[in-house]
C-alpha cells in the first residue's frame, strides 16, 4: 500500500499511486543514537509501546494527565477533544449492542452515592481490600498479592525489591473512598463513592421489572463512573482510581444460569471483532480462585503492550447479591413468575462487566500502526496510523480544500456543513495536502474529502481512504451516501 499525493488526472477514475517526498512522517521521535558523534542513527523501532501510545495521546489531544500544571494527580486522567469523542463512540457501540440489539435488556443510570448499607450487604465494607506492604527505608508501596509488583519470595523475606530494605507486615487496605454527607462529620454521616456500578442495578431490579413489565430472563445495562483507592496505579489509563464501567446484569431463573452464562460468553467474545479488534489479540482466562459471590467466572483478556490483561469479566453471581440485599434491607426481592403459577424465587445473575476507559486503551493499542510507505528510493518513509473502525473513530470525515484561495475554502466549508449533520467532521486548510493526510491518519480519520479546482467546475470531490490510501472521485450529491455505504461495509485490512 502506498500513499497518494494529490495529482488531478482523470477525475472519474482512481488517481495513479504516485508519491512525492513528504516532510511529515507522522512517526514518533524514538530514534536511538549509535553513540559516536557523526555516525549514522540506528534503525528506528516501529513496534508499538506504551510510551508511544502515551506520547500520541497527549500530542494529539486524546488524554492528558489530570491537573498537569500542578504536577499531575496520580491515578486520574482527563480526556481531551479526541479522547472524549473516542470514549463516547465506544460507549455508544456497547450501549447499542446491549439495549438496541437485545429486546430483553433495558438501561439504568443509578446514583454514585448510595446508602452505606448497600456496601455492607455487598461485602465491600468487610472484604473489598488488598494486602499492602511498605518499605521502611525507601517508602515504596506494594500490593503484596500482585507478583508484577513484588515477588512472593520478597514478601516472605520482608525484603524490598527496589532497595533491599525491610518491609512492613502485610495489612488490609480497603479500596473504597470514604467521605461524609451532610453538615456534621460523624459515624452517621459516612458515605462511599461507589467502587462498582453493579449494586445500583441490584437495588433497582424490582422497580425496573415492575415498571417495565419485564419477564425473566431480562437484563439491565448501565454505564457509569466508579472509584477505587488503588494501592498502585499503572500503565497509563489501564488501572486508575477514577474510571468508567459498562456493566450488564442478566437475571435468570435458577437452573438456567449455566445456559445463559455460556450464551453471554459467546456474545461478548464475538462483540469486539465487529468493531475491528483483531481476534488473535483476544483470549479467555478462566478463574480458578473465585470471588465470594461467584459460581463461575471468565475474563476476556487483550494483548496490551505490557502483555495479556483483563478487558472484561463474565461472571455467574448466582443469587448472592439479591439474597444479601433482601437480608440487609428487609425487603422481599423475589421474582413472581406469573407464567408458572406465580412461582417465587430469587433470580440468578449473569454479569458482563467491562471497563470503558480500559476499552479506550484497547482500541488505541489495537489500531496503532507505524506503516512503511516508502517509494521511489525513499526507504525510510513511515506513517503513523490508527486503524479505528469508522463507527469508533473520533473524527469520521476530514474536509480539506486544496488551496485557501479562489473560493475553495468556502466551497469546502459548505460541503462540511452538509456532512456534519450525519458525521463528526474536521476541517484543515493548513500545509501541504500530504501533510494533512498524515495528520488525519494519526488520529484515525477513516475518510478525507479534498476540494480542488475541478470541484468548482463539475461538483465532484476526491474521497481518500485511510487504510488503503487510495482516492476516488465522487459527485458531491452522492458523497454522504457513499461514506455511509463505506462505513456499513467496512472491513479492517
């Protein structure tokens, strides 16, 4: 595949795949020196790394460190103009998959602040903790049960892996953020920032079932923020203190839980390739050690630059949660099955739980590529491209006038106004057209529309495709329909 510098030939056929030298490669500056002054540079590393993802995200406005001008806030990140569009598109795709494509699933937006007894019932007050050890010398802090932070041998020997100093005894560290509500600060005013969104679904399940006349099996989906006071935050936005979850709780009759557990395993694994995620980057991890609420549990793992890590969990939670809330609230949360002689039972729950912010990182990592587009003796010409699915990309169409003058800019703006009703658009009139193509490749824009002098004469434009870098001539009147068709039929190359 080769890029195409704008060459106006036969406007009704594909442009010839010619290329001129382009000063903007779109690659990140990770060249390593050979050591001696005047010697040639070593070959640039074009493989993906977390450092490149972080650099790209800041440079192009996907993600910024929270409170950066004050030195940054650990475990918190801000999503810039492109980042919020990407995150919203991922959320929209998940929401459509769950609620629009499944007739038996409805939505909910529960409050972040909930009655503190909710977290006693769920087990979070008593059990939601990690073992913490500190180095007495260098003051480093480690999660004692995470061998990516500290080895079991170091924990047993009470030896710091960084400086060799002595470690404290492991102690329990509750991950919930605690605060107070109301004017007085005492034990009666204690409240928590929710560590997960699932409990809001459980305490509302009966309200939703009755008000919407839902019959089992049915599901409730929710997207929302959760907060965990992590001992160690790491790997950019992979593990943070403030994050967003996309969870769906599916309520089933006891005895049918294993059937629906397998159904949702299949559904969730098949979801990600629909939006361009490579199947070879996904795998299953079966939990041998189960949480206190689980009968069975699997994780979908994605191969991030730091290796395979959890992306989404599918859990058989049995009737644990509703039974606990029945006990602690004193309310009857049984389901009355009117189709089976008013049989009463506590439903079993199949949970699918994915991190929205972790999905953002997955889409960035999976789409990132540094592609060699060298031609005509230029052996070191590369472009950085994000191969987002068009429905996920933060910008769908970029409108590029060939020149700022002679009415081309005004014509391009008119075309943008026509397209923006249906697509997220960008407008760029600065620099050479090849440089502008590269800028759009780097943020994952799947389509570029070039407006040139022929556009004024015959009302046609050039439509350029990000993945193949090919260009075709399209009548202005057919442009929106052609883009919609390309989106619907998109296949990642």
